[in-house]
């Protein structure tokens, strides 16, 4: 096996084997760009090393041969005492991964080769600076010595000299510093800094391999859902020197603005610097314009290369370069990360520039990015500096007064304050406080911590793991970077970027929502250029999405208002109208009368009283959704939910008795509540079971629907109501209900002189329903997968309890990487969906299939539903645009 490839072999599509950095170095070499020559040790070698505990046998020899080729090519020898070759040893996994070993520069320097390099470069200061950097980096990353030890010695040297910056140290100072650094190595490791260049190279390589498994790297992979068995490549690259005086330097740049997507180049440059100096903030950087003025030739070449790379990758590129005495070298490129807004603007701009097609534009953006753009944001026009930042755990912008515990959050919220709950980490006891808060901020834990999981479930803004924050919840203050925040201080947190600000940052509504609600013209009018561009890009890409997607997108909406909003968001109908809200508020007394009825006649008259209201509700809804399907689910929740709380009632009854004036109504109510009480109401008397045991209840609802349809037809409308029966487990249940409902519909039709037909279907939300779909399809014109209940009943998880009780632990331990209530469990629940879809269609080829759980708005789940051949997904109105986009992306 070949474990080593020269940069001149390979290309950008070999990231699996060469890692991202190696594959792109090879690609740039292939394009003829000025890349310092070198070679890549493959991820396969790393995997071998990690599995066996030692390098593959051939590796040593293959590195020797690659090194010879390299030495021949550049005409210098690694660590030679005359004009030595130096190399950098750079990690580079398939996905860029902070937390792994950093790069070691200047490998090959030792007490002899320094002399050769002084001779060759004629710059003594530069050479000692390079040597001290090698010992420092090697000591830190390869030998595991605290970086503090070196930093302290460097500071001491600067102090002695009265130097403000490292450039103020001269050759002699740096030479002394090399001596100090060597002492540190000896003291910490018990041996001298390795002088053998090849040993330096091998040790650095091995430590890159080892860094794959550091805690930080593992944690990062868990968060980002990157597999643990990929391994990293190692790149060995000829050193070029940005620290050879004022005609040298190093820089980073982007081919467009990664924050806004605006065209035009962006970057920073620093003269007489090496490696990460430019991003480390040790000195002020120059802009690319300054660079152009300083070294027009190098700048000109860089601009040409940037354009070439962008055209070649057909995307925003992120570039690292170095200038050595006026000669430009390319050290890295990759397709750059960008904000959500920039992703849309860049994709659309690249279509304009004819670099990509509209289909490709769809691939360049995600539903999650679109969702982020739909949250309110902090006003981009307001100047502000972040106090600190953490993980962007749950998007949105929240402003409130800081509180350090849940009871205070609840108390302050109750008196009308907006609060931000600040904790080291949260636990199930914080639940009420989290509910009461506008936003949640923690100093510990990542995207899968309790706080993050629960906040996302609640749709609350959260920033987690802001680890610079010291939090004292007893003394009630927190501090970061010398700034102290007390209880009651205003804090603003950005769950989309992870930033935390002191004070109140103004919040503006999302321009993308404005566009969705009011149309393109309204959103563009008066907007600044960047916003207008963004909105146009979203419009264009969503428009294309609608043209290519196969899946329909409907909304879950219960009221005419929600339905109207859903329609504006692009919904093609209602996939789930819950009818329970129609029994709440003022109408609660009416349903109470139904439940408490002592005789069939009493019940019938109580139901009769509900009829006109239900009919009016449905008529409104059908009018708003005229021409589009409206799936109405008959009553689902257990009846006790409509009655007063049991404990409250008991108190009421007891009090009345004490006063010697027993409350007959309360006593009857309590009896009913006791009669209806269940230990597991979610598995109890609900859904179709209500229809079969409470005479007249479903008939009432069906009559209201049928009469609403008749009324809309009479008014010249085009109503498309569909009746959906919840919680069916057996076809027999459905037959029994249909006998009743079909009769009612026929009767209403006859009375109105119309030939009324209303499709009747069922939810598939019990495993038994999925497994007997072949039978159930006999009696159902459509299936709608209720994936919330189906997840609950398949896993045996109570969805109202688990998130708080143990999901955080399950996520932490890797039982799953994402809550199965958030993203469909494709292997288990998904298998049931697939079975039901196939068998249902086998029994009834024109069976319509949809989904109406939360998963209908989740990107990954939508891709699964597309693959499974469903006809539509239904989700909350706010998720409809996300579903439109992801349904299209699923076809690519
Ligand atoms: P990262 O993955 O953190 O970007 P790199 O391997 O790109 O790490 O190295 C960090 C920096 O070190 C580069 O941006 C570059 O400035 C410098 N560097 C790496 N290799 C060389 C080299 N062969 N010559 C000069 N500088 C180098
Ligand atoms: Mg880099
Ligand atoms: Mg359900």
C-alpha cells in the first residue's frame, strides 16, 4: 500500500485519503499554482496507527523515499548544515477540525543547521527566531509541555530588553531565548530537544496521529456528528519564510466576504511574520489594500490566483499565503465557511456569474440556514462588542435581565420582566425557569447539553458553553475578561452566532420573514442593498425549489389566522387541523356538559349546542384555504383535559362541605374526573377510542365539517375537507367509525341537495397500525403519519417527560446523536413508516401519504420522507419555507 503521496499526485476529490488540506494542496499544485513542494501521509496510515498502536511497517521507508524526492526537487537536504531544507508538519483531516494538533513549523532546525541557514539567508535574527519557534511549537504540541512555560520565558526576554513586541528582539536576544527554551525542554522531559531532523519529523507525525483522539477532538466530532474512525492525514511541506524581514509576510484572505457574501476580496496581512501570527493578535494586521501598496507584484499575483481558485472551485475560497522576499507562495485553500445570509447571496451571485446552475445553488444552502434567517436578529446597524461567546445552541436574539437561578426567573417573569437565565449548566430542576426566560446562557456544555436540547425543544434562544464566563450563582454574579455582570443587569444573547453582549442590543424582525409574509416588493423597498440582495436570493432559490420538488408541503394550522399565515409562507394546504382548541375557552362549559351528561338526551342536546360553533370554525378555515386540501382531525386528547384539575376540585368540594353547603356541581365534576382518571392518559381513552365510546361525539364533528363544506359550495367556493381519525390501531376501529361518519355525510349531502363526498383517512401513529397497514388501507383513503406519537409508542418514550429526564444523558453517552423527536429515527420508526407506506399502497394504489408530526419540518427527516415516496409533509407554518427548500434538496 502507498501511504505517502507527493503534492503533485492527487486532487481535491481525495479528501478521504489525503484529508482536506492535503487534497487541496494537491489540487493547487495540479493547477500550477506556487505551492511549496511536499507530500501527504494518508489517513489510512493514521487509521492503521490508531488501530494497531504502531505505524505501518512500510511507512518509514516510504517517508524516506518521499523525503529524498523532495530533497532532490528543491536541491537541499533536511536539516543540512549547508542551506538546509526545513519543513512544516501539518495535520489535516477530511473535515476541518479544531481541537487537533496544530502545525509544527521549521522542522529540521538544530544546532548545526541554524548555522547553514544563517549562511544561506544572511539574516541571523530570522534564523534564531525560527529556531525558537520550532522549540516552542514542538515542545508544546509534540512533547506536551505547558505553553505557559515558553510564553513566560519570552515575556521575560522582552522585559529585560524593554521590548514591546517580539519584533523588537534582536538576533542575540533570540539566540539567548533558544538557550532558555532548550532548558525548559530538558527540565520538563528529562532529555534534550531532539537534534536529529528525521526524529523531529517522525515524532511530529506521530503526535498528529495521536491528536486525533484528544478529548477536545472527540468532543468536537461528537458535536458535529463526524465519525470517530476517519483519522487524519499529515502534510509535510517545504518551509517558505514570511519572517525574512519587511519584504516578507504572511496572510489570510477570502474571495468574497464570508460574513455578508458581498463580492470583493477580504483579508489580513502581516509583514515579517510566520504562521499564525496574523490571526493571533500579537501585532496589528494590514488590510489587503495596504498589502497592495506595499508589494503590488505579489498582490497582483494573489488577486489572479484568487479569481482562478474561485472559478475552479466555483465557490467562496478561503486562502492562506506567505510572501518570502517578494515571492508569493500558496499554503492552503478550501471552500470557506460562511454565515447563513452569505450562503444565499453567494449561491445566487454565482448563478448570475454563470459559475453554477440553480440546482447547484440549492445544494449550497440548507434549511437550517434558512430557519436561522427567519429568526429576529440583533440590529446589524448597531455597534456593539461581544462580552464573550459560546456555542450557538438554539437560534434567535434574546434580551433580558440576568438571573442566576430558576425561582428568580419565574418570579421576575411573573411580574413582567424579560429575563435571561444564566447558569453554569442546567438540569431538569431548571425547567420552569427556562420556560419563564427569554433566553438561556450557560458557561458549560455544548450543543447536546441539557440546556441546548431543552431550549431547542422549547424554541428558546440559547447560548451554551461560554466557558470564559465565571459564574457564581450563590453570590449572583458572573464575569468574563474583567467585566462583571450582576443580577438584574441587561444582557443580550445571540443564539445564531453564540455571541453575548452586555446591555440591550436592539432587535429587528427578520427581512426574510417580511419577504415571506408580504412579498418581494415590500421586502426590498427601502431595504439597504445587502438586505435587498439577500431577500432576492432567497426568493430566487425558493422559487427554484418549488419548481423541482416532488413532495408537497402543507401546514399544521388550527385557526383561520394560522391558515392564512401558512398560505403566505407557501403551504399547499393544511395537513393537520387539530379540533381540540375548539373546545377550550368559553366553550369549555359546553364540552363539560357533554362529559357530565346523565342521560343520552342530555348529551345529545349538549352536543347540539356545540354544532354551530364548530361549523363556523370549519367554514372560516375552508374559506381561507379555498381550493386547497384541509385535513381535519377528529378529537384526539383524553377528555379529562377539558375538566378542571383533580386536586383543585377536591379542595373545592372539601371547603364547601366544611362550610356546610355542599357544591353539587363540583361533586359531580369530581366524580367525572375520578371516573376519567388514567395512569397513562397518553395510552388511554383518546383518539378513535373516544369516537367509539362517547356516543355522538365524532358524528357531531363530522356533521359540522360536512355542513361547512356544503355552505362553502353554496357560497361558490372550492372546499377540500378531509376527515382524519386519530390513534387507529385496527382496521375494525376505522370500519366502525366510517359506518357512522359516511352516514352523516350522506345525510348532510341529501339535505343540501348535493352529492357530497369527503375523503376519510387515518393517522398512522401506533406500531400496530403501521404493521397492519395493508388491512387499514381498505378503509382509509389516506394515511398521515403522526411521527410524534409513533416515535413515542415505538421507543416507549413519554415525549412529555424524556427530554428533561434523561435525553441529555443519552445524547452525552451517544445512544443517539440527536433526539428522535427532533429528527426521525430512520432505522426504527422510519422502518415502520416504510412498511406502512409500501403495504398501504399495495392494498390501495391511490392511497395518499403524508406526515404531520414535528418531523415534517426537519431537514433530515424530510429527505427520508422524500426517499420513502410520501406525497407531502405538514409542519408548523414557520417551518413551511424550510420544508419547501429541503424537499427540493432531497431530489438532488
Ligand atoms: P491550520 O490547519 O490551523 O490552518 P496550517 O497547517 O495551515 O494549520 O498551518 C498554520 C499556518 O502555518 C499556515 O497558515 C501558515 O501560515 C503556516 N505554515 C504552514 N506550513 C508552512 C510552510 N511550509 N511554510 C510557511 N508557513 C507555513
Ligand atoms: Mg491553515
Ligand atoms: Mg398523535
